[in-house]
C-alpha cells in the first residue's frame, strides 16, 4: 500500500501532466479558449501547491509553540 504522501504526489503530478497535455493539444489545434482554460487550470494547480506549502509551514510553526 502506498503511503499518503506518495499518493498525494502521484495525484498532483498526474493533474499537472493532464493540464500540460491539454495545453499542448490546445496549442496544436490553435484553440484560444482551450489555451485560456488550460493556463487557468495550471495557475489554479500552482496556487493550490503554494497554499499547501504555506499551510504545512503554519502547522509546523504551531506545533513548535
């Protein structure tokens, strides 16, 4: 059985790969709407990772107090 952190990493990497694939297909087809939506999804994924790291740091800081 996979540990929780390994499973989370697989899910995040899988999401980023799918977004990259969608972006590549949108560029290949010349779809402005597809490019916009793929970039929005990529931005949301990166922002989620940023919030995840910030939350983890806050939890660690709270434990040390």
